[in-house]
């Protein structure tokens, strides 16, 4: 049985002890719940892939308490330093050249010469990282390809008995995964997420290129089918067809079964997305029809998740 721990000094100490023993602990971040394991341990990282049923070629994000710890793992140039200073701690992941002395398990990077790093802002994540005293590999705490968890109960629904513990830190405020910015060559948006691309471009001073299509992921969250509920998903639905569950957005969808944000607030819609997808999946008897979402700000990340949720399942 997976333990539920409180985000207290005692609970954090227990979680840190489990992690030091090679066990897995789910914990809240400002984006979604992460499934943490010691990023230096082949056994712990292998357990992450096994618990999630995640393909081994899909790299993981390493979570760290601060920029100083990140510099020990990756090579930072002036641009990387500027982006880290502007957006860390927070929902931005940087993909950078891996430092030869990093001592990470090669499973973390899927044997790539780069590594994905993030400094989370959530106080419980920060406290856990400092209690543990090392880097944590932490993909989303769900079965691979399924809807990401934004509450401890979501973690337990998918991973109970597969992991040692979950720290219940309440609901994640941002609600979608971090934005991933590739900085191994020219800057590229590898995954839209909790920081709008427009904010990154304002800091960079130029538009970002989108990630090229490739068979092997260069960063997490790039698989075509991902974040998928059991039910099929139909996008850009102005209204539901007979038998469909309608997941709406905005004032024009006030009759929807669930509405991501009746006022059209993209921040609220992002925070509600995964929880409402789970509720829709539980209640739907047929397809889930989703209202159009503006392709701007956080809407870009929401649409990215919805397109992957609606993609053909392998």
C-alpha cells in the first residue's frame, strides 16, 4: 500500500529517507505532481520507468533546489543563465548540455548528451529537495500516456501499490506541466507549458522556433499520444453531438457538462484541465467533445495537451 504523507517536517523526513533508500515518492509541484526518484541511482530511475510503464527512450526532468545545484549537472552559457535568472524557481524546464561530471544515471537522459532541468517553486517540492539533498528525477506521477495528476488522489488512482509514498500538498496551482526550452543549440520551444511562449520570447528578444518532428523525444512530453483519457476526444467542438460529454470553455459554452472557465480565463482553464479531463472521463458514456481554446498565452499549452489527448492511441 502506498503511504500518504503530510508536508510536515516529519513527513518530509520520511519521504527523504525513502528516496535515499531507492524508493519512489510522489510530490506536488506548482505544475503537476511529480514521481520522484534519486536521479543518481540506476535502480531508482529504473523503478520510475517501471511504475509508470514509461518507454525507456523518453528522458526525464531532473528537479533541483536552486541554480547553483543545476550548474553542477549542466553547462550554462550566458543565455541559459539569463533564462534561469528570469524564470527559476518556476514552471520552466531548460534542456542543456550534460556536464560530464554530473553523475546522473544514464537512464535519466535516455543516453542523450543533454539533460532537462527544473527548479520548482512549490514550497513542498523545495522542502523535499533540501531534505533529500540531491537531484530528483521526476516525471508526472501517473501511468505513462494517461492524464497528469494535479491532486494526491489522482496519483493514488493510478500508482497506488506501485510507489512507496505520496506527499499530499493539495491542488497544483498551474495545473499543466512546465514549458520546456531547448538551449543545446539555437533556442527552441520543445514543449509549451506553464510559462507562455510569449514571456520567454520577451526575455530572449526574438521569436522561438518550434521543435522539429523526430521519432525519438529530445525532451519529455513529446510523444504524439499523451495525457489521454480512456474516452475518445473530439476537439474544437462548438457544441456536442448526441451522446457526447461536452467539456466547454468560455461564455458560449455555459450549457457544457463541465466548463474549464466560463469567463474565458486561460489561467483558470489550465489549472482545471487535467482534473476536468479526469471527471469527464469518469462521467462520459461516449466521446468527450472539447470547445475551441484560443491559441495564445497558456492556451497554446492547453491545446498541445488536448491534441495529444485526442491523438490516435498506439
